[in-house]
C-alpha cells in the first residue's frame, strides 16, 4: 500500500486516496495546513524518504514533494521538522527541515558522543517550550530500549532504560519545586497509529498498514 486515505470524520467514510510511496510509516501536520509523510522504502533498493503533501481546496487530493532524506520518525515544532532516520547502509541520520520552504535547515541535531551510542533510533519528540529533545533507542527490537535527553543546543543530559521498542513519548509541561517549567515524560512502548487531523478540518488522514 502506498496511499494516504482521506476520511470524513462525520461518516467515517473514505473520501479519497493520495498516492505517495510504498511502505508509508509516519504522518504529521504542520501549521500551514500541509501534511508530512515518511516511507520506509523496501529495505533493498527503495530508500526511506520524506514527503510533503500540499492539499487542494477540498482536501481530498494533493501535490507531493519528495525530500531525499531517510526518516524513521519526526516531530514538528513551529516551522522546524526534527527528524531521525536510518538509510539503506544502516547509517544513522538526524537533522532539521524548514517546513515553510521544504528545505534542510540543519544536517545534525547534536554532536554529543552519546548520540553515536544509540543502536536503533526509533522515535523523537521535541519540547515546544524550549526545544530540548528526546530520542528513543529500540536496540534490537527484542530487549529493553533507552530514552536519551538532549538540550536544545545538542548537549547530552541523561538517559534511562524503557520497555521494549519505545516509539511514542508524551510530555506534560508543569512547574517544578522551584517554580520553573519542567517536563514529565510518559513513554509508550506500543505501536504508533499514524492518524493526523488538520486544525479546523472535518477530514482525517491516515496510513493503514
């Protein structure tokens, strides 16, 4: 399957399909009303890539722009799309894409040596308050993973063990005992359901695997 389905939320019926690429994985919306999708490729000759979907007025079809960047997971904050990925040669990649221009903004998130210790980058989330970020390491898919925390400038802060295949992370922003904002982390080690609704829209976009 290589399409994004457009679903009417009121009737939950499929209104259309947008052809993108084989083996689609993640789906996110930006503040400009566009969708960003990732493809895992075929693990052989077709690489993982990032795609921008610019929807038509009805929201049922879209023009598709391809960015030749391998992406396993992404998180959009403002106009910055933070990503991690692994290419066909099993080389890790990470960086930032400008969603307004659909161009790479930075080819790395951190130069901290601890990042190179991540075996299998599996998930990323960015704190919208100060843009520190968290990267999840799935290891070998069988044993416990790890969660890494980096400051906005890429400085490594800490890591903790998680359950198997940490894929999603939820941040709850609150105040610590000193009255300063603090992030409380909840890690989800289940499968990610790639569903995304645009703001003020009656349509939902989903990747059905």
